[in-house]
C-alpha cells in the first residue's frame, strides 16, 4: 500500500486538475526547444556553408538543402514532444497527437503567415509536404520507441 491509498491522502501528480494541460505544455516546450535548436543548426551549417545561389536554382538542390533538412527538424521536434508527453496522458490518442504535432503545425502556420506574399506554388506545396512527412516520421519514431 502506498501513501496515496490512505483516505485523505493528497492526490497523485497524475490526478491533479491541471495535470493533462501541464503534460501538454511540457511536451510543447520540448518541441519548441528542439525545433529552435535544430533550425538554428540548419541555418548556420547548411545555409551558410552549403547553400549557394547556383545550388538552389535546381529543384534537387532545394530539396536537398532546404526541404530535407526541414523535414529532419520537424521530425525531431515532433519526436521530442511525443517522448516528453508523459503517461497516462500519452495513452489518449488525441491528446498525444496534439502534444506531438502542435509545435510543428504552429511553426508552419507562423512561417506561412509571415512569408505569404513571397510564396510560390512549389514552396507552398513542398513546405506542407515536408510538414506532413516530418510529423509522421517523428510520431512513428516516438511510437516505435514505446514498444
């Protein structure tokens, strides 16, 4: 018998009124930190050293230097947010999806709203495809680690 089994004992951490919200906020904070860190690394390493105007003229160059690194950043953010979303709340599918996908989707919405005037069709389609691929990869990695 634990100390929580006695009548009048304080509730466990999981049973508090705001525990589910706190679990979501903690997961989102982890996703934000990972997304900012990986995007910073991408901007300083890939864009400064590898990307040039000649390399970004072709679709393959943009795919390799912009879109694939973005997919990795989004996947890592979704994975980190999913990993830090704690039990028992991660067992609820909608809560766990919200924990894992909210940060990448919010970052994409912010990015789209800030660059809406300068977006081409390719940029719009590819960035949304990258969002979907990154989120699915991060969520799959999180679920595979759970088993």
